[in-house]
């Protein structure tokens, strides 16, 4: 059995704690969260003990920590986990400050800390099928990609204000997916963004609708739409146009009943939001973290992937502000 | 150029006359119909002359006649066409009286009259694709068939009263399709029918909903649903379950726009009714009639097919009345 | 906490034991099965003790028993549970011998035993949505129903020989669904069946393809297709044609990726077989059993439903043998 | 009856000539084309006379001309039509040289020549339904648009060399659709383009894959993908995300048969290429030209629309070359 400590008992911490508890080779030993309500319920549900961060890091029996606490704590917890020699499963982003991300990434890499970054979409069976079919050569060369990410409805203003902006908060998963599918780095980023839906988001200095174009180092093309609302719910799709075939990741419907009347045929809206849509992905991601600890199997996304996705989000922000495309400096 | 005479300027006569006129090797020479309105407009539109039946049959330049007049005239026109040595394209049924159908079929066959029976569904590209894929062996052996035929809304009572009943008026096309796909005769017929939708149909002594089960001579199975209404429009589907694959003929949507809102995804209702749905089939059917005249190429459906489909409709009526399955006498 | 005993550690017993163990208010106290392998693994997985039937029935702490053992043991276990005053969750059928079913049903009803019959399809969210929309009046009056049930591939001959035949083994769920949706009893049953796919099934005296027509007491119509194979996998669909709308239960796809190439658009085959397709239904069914024990809430299917569905399966068998429709004796 | 002269007997001239000939109030009086083969066949088919351009312009009975000749003749024919007082139906583009387009547009407008520009997609029933639902207010405010245009396969190099480049040759229809749906002008254009598919296109100095982002004057967003190949055929889709609903124009399938086997469900590829896909649009477009002549009803696209779409294509070309977004000068 592997002992894990879960930092953060909020929405995503809850998912990870339950997946860890349901894993046959894991014990959730500790829940760490300053707020008592959800924390204590989650501890009861998983049979874990509520402790503070010091205690969790100090316990040498703890093999890994899941960092699902508020974003401003990620960097510190990552560094402490690296010092304590614990494997880390960290939700994105490492920090809203990109320089901090770079410093933490350097430190974590220097320490040789096993690290899984929470880009759960890489673990989704549908996105993986697309990736595997491209990587395996059946699909032919990937030429261009179109991605759609739309939330069901705008988040509250308080959330927006702490989010780091739509590119870091939402589009970062699409930047990551672009790198994952292309298997190479991005050369240029162009982004436009507007507040078209919710004036509260604009008042918070953020946007709710964005369009982003990427070119890869080898010259392949990616288009992304990001939006804080779709009239029908959560919209998460991808089209990968390859030489031999096109691969589509479609939305998954909420149910399997169709209604037909004089207006036509009515199909279910999609599964609502990422918790439902990516339930299987979160389970597989936790299993990958266990594999990382037990066998050193590299996860699908690591610290470096978090850094690079965020670098693209930073570039998109700069592009939007200047109205011009940004050329990435590609490491030699 | 082939000269044709069109008998009947009603709804279906109109379709056939226009398709004939649009055929590059056909001239619509005569329109025959006792009622002036639609007849004269159709004659003007096709450049045809309005004449009576005698005149049309007497003109030796007329190579073929299209019998799309009222059902009670079909038998007489068929016999006169046979006598006059003209090819015949005849709408079903030959007569509401089955004995008459048998007599006319015998006479027409004895005369060697080239004859195309108006089972246009055999000419529909989708149904043909299914048939061809079965006949060609790709699909594997056809094991069972499920068919759905539902009209958009019940016909007026006056129509029902002259229709010969739902089995002869509507289900006859499905009986024909069963024989066409199976490529063999039917051994047993079981039918239940009820008036569940429109009391006017019941008052006319007919049914509006029926379920029919057929077994073929070699033991394969067919199920049919026939109905005078579908809430969404015209419903015309088929599932052919074969050893290697299932072939579905789906409804064709009225347009290609999908709407999505909080209730889900809304797709167009199907093309409304057989005139639209089978527009291509009617064109191909007319072309086949031209081929029959020009080259003797056998049409997909002939006089014998009309007889056998109607024999099944008669058996279904008997089964519904007695509540028991009817065993067909299969010719040696 | 409710203590349950699970009888049978086979495929379906495994499902029920895990669902019971995962229920927050249930403890799986005992696993009862004469064969050690799967039984012991299941006991270990659920934290249950392996005991014999006597011990399980004798333990007054056991509030309910789940009978998922081999069919020939169902009747005896049901009667013993009734005597011991335990609630019962029983897999269908109660017995292959219909007289036994009637006797057991009478005894269980006389004893007032709370009983849930394992027609899990009633608990499937999609089938329930259809039922609720009909029962709630939104859909308008249900007029006719078409059901498709096809297994992915024929079962082994040994299974067929002990199954009681396809009507009792497979179609019984469709008979039950017909009664559930119609909300009334069936008046006539007509069935044809053939061995068209697997000669081994024929050699075992059974059929692999059947078509069944039902009429209800009030005159509504039902058609069912039952088959031991579909070329693409498990096929479980329903069309409920109502006055205002048609409700379709569609197959659920195995994944959400579409492939497009020169041959067209390729969508995933359905979830393979009932264990996957009805995973949610089995969970909800277990929750309903807990509710039955805790609060007396009537389950969606009880002993009487098992009896009536099997009565229809018996009638279908008789109809197939005689070639004629069977009229049900409807209780006053 | 209206007399028309058709300039150009190539692929698109053929479509327009046949649609004109099939229109009940039109006579195709002249076919003008220097090459005898297709020209003479088309003249025979439509009952037209073959003449030279002088003769067609000189005939005062000719009310309108359809300019479907090679691009380098458009400007001259347009000016001569304006001088001769004939209504014009002109295929895009007016000229590959944008200055020429501006001059011709000014002259044609000054002359008051009734002019329909050949953006047939505006006449497609599906695209019109989307436009009408937005314009009518049902859909709510249009917020952003995503468009896909992919040809079935790359054109020959000789075609590419005379095409003016992919933005003018292909994307011009998407630029036009953006303006049509938004109902306002474009403020910024950003485009990337690569030759990823066919090296012959690269050798001709053109691209085969492009991604374009537009912002409108009021700040709404448009994304377009243009490509010279889709593995499955012609890909022509649109997503219009509005406040109340999303409207999708889907591809139209080539047939209505679905095949199902162990690999899943196989649906037809789309109608192949724009001639088939937009057959109805071309008919309606010709009818609109007749209306323009008969009643002065403004067509959905006029000379000014051709100019503005091409201005965007020019801007896209400039953006691709500089790697930076282009800000449009918007007329006061």
C-alpha cells in the first residue's frame, strides 16, 4: 500500500481523494486543508487523518502528495515536497507568476522529484485514442488541429479575479493538448480575446471569448476557441486532420434518449462540465501517479509540460495585448 | 425519341409526366384525364396534347403508357395496353379485387407486354445500395429485416374509404421490399391492426396501426410496422441484419442545420412524405421504363411483383381478421 | 448499516456484491457459493465471510439476501428467505418450470416478503426517462412500441441447454419492459423463432432469432426482435411511439472518437454487453433494494412482474410451436 | 421571358446555363466561349445560339449576362455589360488585381448596373437558415463564428498558378460568409498559411492549409480553417455561437445508408464538392438574378460584397507574409 497526503479538500481535491481511496493499492493517510467543513467530511469518507502540512511532509511513510490546494500555495508545497523527497501530483498552474513557475520547475527537476502535472485531458480515453492513433502512424501525419473549449456558463467574478486570466485558467489545457498531439514545440502564438458575454468578467479585467492560432516549429497549424459559455453546456471537442484520416473527439451526451416531434430529433446535451466529462481521466491519472511512485513510469504530463503550456498562455496574453503574433524562443 | 402517354394528371401522374418530359429521349405526347384542371396545366407544362384513352391507345407512335389514373381504371387500361402492344408503367395496385389482379396479370403475361410496376422504393438509391450489397455477397447472408413505414398524418376519410385498406394502400410497398431483399417468397403472414390514432379511420372500417411478421420459404424473418402517423413526419426506415453487417436505411433530413441550446441538440425532421423522399427514385424509375422500351432491360419490379405483394396484403388482412397466422400456398 | 448475504459469486453475483459493498449503508456480511474460486476472491474484495446457506438464513442480523446463484436454486432460496423473514433481491427467472414459479410467487406473496425482481433495465436511466415521460403525460398516449435485443455473439451450447430457451433467458426482459411501459397486461402473443445463426443452438433445441408481436388488453401494439448476435456488438434499443412524440432509447457508444476517411465517418460500436451497458442500472437497482429494506419503498419490479413476464415467455414458446397466436387469460 | 447570355461554358458556366434554361421565365439566348467543345454541347442542350461577345452585348433583347468565363475576362465583360445596360451575374473574383476590382466596382456602381456576385453559399438553404435565425433575433446575438472549408483534394498545379492564391480562390467565400452573418465590416485580419500537403502547390508559390482570425468592428470574433484536402471529401461547415443557441451547418451526406460491423457504425461521406453540395444554392441564385432583372429585388450579394471579401483576402495575404495582423481601414 502507498500512503498519500491530499492537499486541498475543494472540488478537485475531493475528486483526487476519492480516486486515491478507491485505488486498491493506495491509502489516503492525510487530508491537509485549513478550512474544516469539506475537509473533515472528506477525511471521514476516505478514512484519512486531518493534519497540517508540516506533519504530512514530515511523515516519511507518505510516498506522494497531491497538491490540489489554492493556486497561491502550489509553489511552496512543490518545493517542500521536493525537499522531503515525495512524489508530487500537482494541479495546474504552479503559480500565476511565470518566473516563479520557472524557478520551481528548475528546483523540482534538480531534485529529481517524480512529478505528474494535472493535465487530466491527456488521460481521457478519447483524447488518448486520438494521440495513440497519430503516434502509432495509422492516422498519417498530423497536419492541423482545431480545438473547442467552452464552459457551460461564466464563473463568478471572484473566481475570475484570482484565476490568472482565461488563458492560464482555461486555455492552458488546450495549449498542453496542442503540444501533446503535435509532439513538438510551438513557434508562434497569436490570440485575440474579447469580453462578449459577461460584463462582470470584463470589469474584472478578463475576457470571456478568445481565438488563438499556433504554428509549430515544423510549421503545422493549430486553432483554438476558448469561451466561458456555450448555450448547451460544456463543449470540449477536437479535430485532428491527418494525412489519412480526420479524428474527432466529440462531446459525450448526458443520456441516450432521443425525442422526436414535429420540430425534429432532439438529442441530449453533453455531460455537464469537466468533473463529469473527465471522470475516467481523473481515475486513470491517479492510477498513473501510483505507477509513477511504484515503478517510476513516466506520467503523460510532467513539470516541464506545465511550464511549457504556461509559457504559451503567457505568450497568448502578450499577443492579445499587443494585437500581434508572438514568436516563441525555442530552446536550442 | 420515345412517345409516351400519361394516364392520370393527379399527384403521382404529375411526378411521372415531369420526369418523362425531363428525360432526354422521351416526349410526353398525350395526357389522358377526364378532369380538366390539373390535366391542362400538366399538358401545357410538358408540351403534351390532351386526348382521351381511345386516341392514346390508337396512336401507334405511342410506345408506352404510364397508368397513374384512379385505381378502378388500372385493370382496364392495362388490358387495353396489352392489346395495343404498348409497354406499361403501372402504379399499384392493379385492382382492389385480387381475383381481377390475377386475371389481368395472366393476360398481360400472356400478351408478353413489357411491364414496370410502380414500386419506386426499389429504385431509391439507398434501398438499392442495401439490396446490391446483400445480392453482391459483401453483407453476408440476410437473416432478418425490420421495416418502419409511418405517414406524417392520417389521410382523409374519403381517401381511406377508396384505398382498399392500409395493407393494400401502404404496406404493399413493404411487402414488396421484403420479397425484393430476401429474393424469395413468403411462407407465413401474421398481422395485427388497430385503430389507435384517428377514429375517422376506424369509422371507415380501416386501421391506422399495424404490425406484421413474415417468414420466408427458407425460414428467414421480417417484421414490419405500418402506421398512418409519426409525430415528426414521414418515417421510412429499414434494418437488414446480415451475417457480416447490419445495413440501415435512415430517414433523410429536411435540412442540414443543427440547433443547440440548453435542451440539447436539435436536428431536422425528415423529408416530408414520399414525393420528396423518393424524388430520385421516381426519376430512376422513369429512366428504367425508357430502358425497358428501348432495350428490353427488365425493370426492378414487374407485373408478377405487383401480384405477389398484393397476395401478401390479402393474407395480412385475413390474418388480422382471424387473429391467426396465414400460411401462403407457394407455387410449385 | 444493513447486512446482506449474497448467494452466488458468478458474473452477476459479482456485480451485485460490489454494488452492495460500495453502498454507504450496506455491509456485505456473507457470500454463499459452493465453488471456492470466485467466491473467495469476492469475499476478500468485499470484506465478507464465506458461509453456507443455512448459516446465512439463520443469522437474524441479515436483513436481505441477493439470490444470484444458479437458476435451479432460486425457488428454494426464495422460499427459505420468505420463511426466515428476509427481504429478497432475486435474479430472474424464479424457475424454468412455470408451475413452480406460480407456487413460489404465491408463497412469497402470502408471507409478505419484500421482494425485488432483477429486471435491471427498469432502473436504467434512459429506459426510466422514457417511462417517466410517458407516465407523466408529456409524451402523450403510448400507441406502439418496437424493441430490439441482440447479443454480441451466441452463447456456448452448454449455456443454451440450461437456459430455458431464448424467450425465458433473453426475451423475458423485453416482455417485462412491454408491461412496464404500457402499464397494463398483454392480451395476445405471437412469436416466430428460427435457428439462423449458430447450428449449435439448433442442436440444443433452441432458436437464435425471434420476432414477437404483443397486443395489450386495451389494444396497443408491441413488436420485439430477439437475436443471439449482432455483427457490431450488443444491440439494445427501443422506440416508443406516443401521440406527441417518439422516444428512442439508443445504444451507448463505447467511446467518443469519430474517424473520417474516404469511406465516410466511422463511429464507435456500442458498449459491449449488458454488464457495461447497464452498470448504472445495477447500481440503482441495489440502491432500490436498500430502500425497500429501510423504508418499504416498492421497487420498480416485484415478484408479480417476474411471474407475468415469464407467463408471456411461456406463451411465446407455445405460439412458436403451434404457429398460432396465443390469447392470454387475463385475471378478473 | 427574359433573354440571357452566358459567358463561359466551363464547369460553372454549365451549371448556370442549365439552371437558367430550367427557369420557367428564362431563355438562354447566347453562349459565348472561344473554345468549341463544351460550348457547342451546352448550346445544343439549352437551345442557345453560339455567338461572340460583341454580338451578345449588342443585342438589346438580352436583359442580363452571366459572366462565368476565365477570371482574366471578368473585368472587361463587367465594364462592357455596364456600358450596354445589362444586368450582370458575375462569378468571383472580378480580377486578381485588387486595384482593378476597385476601379470596376466604382464604374459598375456609377453606371447603376444591377449586379449579383456569385457567392452562392449565401443562397444555400442551410446557410440562409442560419443567417435568417440570427437576423430574426431568435438565436440571440451572434458572438463568434468558426468555419471549415476543405476541398476533397488539391487542385492541379496549373489551376493553382492562375488562381490568385488560396485566399482569393477559396477563402473568399468564407470572408464573404463572415460579413454576411456578422452584418458588419471586419476590423482586423490575421492569417497563417503553409504548404503541408502537396509540394506542387508550394512550388507554385501557394499554400494548401491556412488559419485565419477576424475581428469585427464591434469586436466579435471569427475563425476560419481553409485547406486543399480533407481525407473524406468536401468539408464545408460552420458554427455560429449566439447568445441563445449555437447553429451548426453540417455536411450533407452522400447517401442515407449506415453500415454496422465489429468496427462500429459507418456513415456516408459528404456530398462531393461544391457542385453537388450547392446545387440548390445555384438554382436559387439564378432565380434571384431573374428577380433582380424583373423586379429590381436586391440579391443577397452584390458588387460591393465582392470588393469587400477580396479586400479581406488581400489583407490575409499581407498578414501571412508579414506574420502580423492587419488592421483594416474602415470607411467613415
